[in-house]
C-alpha cells in the first residue's frame, strides 16, 4: 500500500509541478520584465528565460502531499513548521528576485529561519537531540550553508533540479523503510523529489524555465531540514544526508575556500564553481549534469553501504579521497588550459 502511495505521490507531484510551471511561464510571458533571468557576464546562458520554476515546484509538492497523504501531514506537526519556514524563505527570495536584497540581510534572515525551525522542533514532543549550544549553532550554520549552496549550484540547465530529484528521492526511500517513524519524512521528501522531476522536464538542456532564488532557497532548506529530521528520528546517522548531497557540498565549499584563499569577494556572484568551469572549458550543460548525476549516484551508494556497515568511515573516507582526486585532476587540467591560452595569445 505504501509503495503505491509513494509512486502515486511522486507522479502527481511531478505532474502538478509541471502544469503549474507551464501556467506560470505563460503568465510571465505577458508581464515583460517580471521574474525573468537576463544573461550577464556571470551567466552560462545567452537568452532570457522566466525564473518561475521554483514557485511551481513548491506548489506542486504541497498540493500532491495534501491530496494523497493528509493523514501523514496531520500526524507530523513539524511539517507545518517546515512549511511555514519554506514559505518565509520563498517570500524573502521572491523579493530578492524582484528587487534585489543585500547579501548580509538575506543571510541573517536565513539564519533566523533556521534557528526558529530548530528551536520549535526541539521543543516539540520528540526527545531533544542537541547536546550543547555549540551543536545547535553548528546546525544553524550548516542549515544556512546548505540553503545557499543549492542556490549557488543552480547555474546550469538541469543541475539543481536533477540533484534535488535524486537526492530527495534517496532520502525519501530510505525514510520509508523505517516505518512508522520515517513515513511523514519519506512522503514529504518524495513529494519534493517528484515536483523537482516535473521541473527538470522543463529545465534540462535546453532549459525553458529556471528555478530562481524563490525555488532554490526553500528547496535547499527543505533538504537540510529533512536530513536533520531523519537524524532526530534515528532514521540515519548525521552524516547520511550530507553524504547523499556531497557533490553539491564539495563543489560549493571548495569553491568558497578557494576564493577566500585568493582574496576574492566570495559573497559576490561568480563563475568559479567546478560545474561552471567545466562548461566554460567546452563541456555542454547536458554532459556536465550527467557527470554530476553519476557522482551523486556513487555517493548515495557509498552512503547506503556506510549506513549498513559496522565500519562506516571506511566508505566515507573512500568518498573523500575520490573527491580530492577529482578536484586535483580538475585543477591541474584547468591550469594546463590556462597556460595553453597564454602561449597561444603570445604567438
């Protein structure tokens, strides 16, 4: 029965998200200048596209969950809390999409939302999980980072939508195997995954619509919150969610550290992420996404093996070594291409 509901929920969320996004795109076409992405010197695309995909994605997931799983929603009060936090982030990011907001104001608001969610859920009927204030602060900081890295990685056709589809699907399926504690978490993850799949149909190269901050920010927060809730309900270890989404985390984190080390203004928009550098080096959006999908699949398999292993750090260490090797190869290749361009320009 649960398998049937899960499949139906995923499919309905995808359908509703796709139809909602198409409707929003139709309306946007009749409101020139509103909620459109205009190419600039930091963009990887060259044509104007509507950025209403995130709104349709979130609406599709919420509608599908409410239609097919009202009992699960009613039995998990944290869903309403998470929904309220996502709505707040959606409205904040929508304002940013429309008029632009100061970076530090946005980050402060993200931190307040993360802190509110953490505080309210911790005060609920479940047993407190945070042993110290330092651990709570780390969770808030991690939530803010995860919320924003989803936005950082939303710069190539099909990348953020595909990662959300597969990553949330993985969390959802694992949670549903831990019934009944994981039922609500699993169904919400599947609803968001299905809606992301519906968005991906319109966003895979060549993209007809973009997610926008109003979609990527709440979706990133939801992924972080579901990962943390799974830990709170003892569905998986604390490292499981980050391991599943490690491709995003590694790319964004290493890029940030590299920019800080080189003295750049790391808070400004740029084209220094590895996926951006690959595309600028000649890879297509499609090829880049497929490689990132494969890396996410491999990371997820390693996370599952580590979760069921008596020596999980063996698998996780292997993942770390693999990423380190890939980063070293990419840096060496990018350096060689840069040197080749200098030599060609000197001739």
